[in-house]
């Protein structure tokens, strides 16, 4: 993990530091940090195929993923707040699929895309309630939002107070 000091758009300080416990491997791409900064998902070259790898940044250990080894290559990883959910675009035959692994329960969720649309990139909301998905459809790219609240349990953000609004709409 590298730290850059940026002053604004287009102007960065010429200092690069390796963060404590940072990773410097040449074959990593598409980094995605969990919201709490404890998990890092990257795409690595494994036997010539792009494969998602999940690392716990607190101790540097590579975390096991149950379902992603079957369908490769992988791209565009995205993590929920504490890394419970990992969303990835993967390949099955000639079809690109969006898959979300629930690391707590071991379940896998495939997001079907009707109409021949192919996923290009994705972003999972920190609480795992929504997924933004860039799709290719008949030569055009667009972003679609998917409500995951009926499929996934929320990944609560630690430290965020939840309260019930009063009649006036304020907590």
C-alpha cells in the first residue's frame, strides 16, 4: 500500500511512502479497501489467470475465499464495510457474471443480468445494501443500481449511531 500526498487535482507531492504492513507486489491490480481499512482485495496473476485475493491488513494474512476459484478470470473487486461481503466480476464460459460472496455464512449470490448485458465494473456500498454496476449493452455503457436489501444482511458500520427519527424527522 502506498501513500501519496496530493494538494489538489493534478498536483501531487513527489513523496511516496510505504504504509506500515504495506504490500508491494508487481502483479497486483484493481485494489479495493474495506470501509474500515482492515481488508484489501486485489487482483493477482495466479497461473496466468487474474484471480481475486483477500488480505487482512492487520496481520498480513491471505484470507480464504470459498467460491471464486471455480470461475476465472476476476475483475473489479469491491468490499463491504468490514469485508463480510466481497463482490467480483467473474467469467463462466463466455459469460461475465457478478458474484457476491458472504464470507460470514459461506453463501454465494449471483446477480442475474437480463437482456444480454455484461458487467464491466462494480462498486458495493459499505453497508452492502446497494450495488452500482457498470454494464455494456449493445455497445453502450451505463450504470445501474441494484437494491440488495432483500438478498444480503446489512454490514453494519461500527461507530455509526442509529436512531429512530422523531415526528419532526430529527433524531
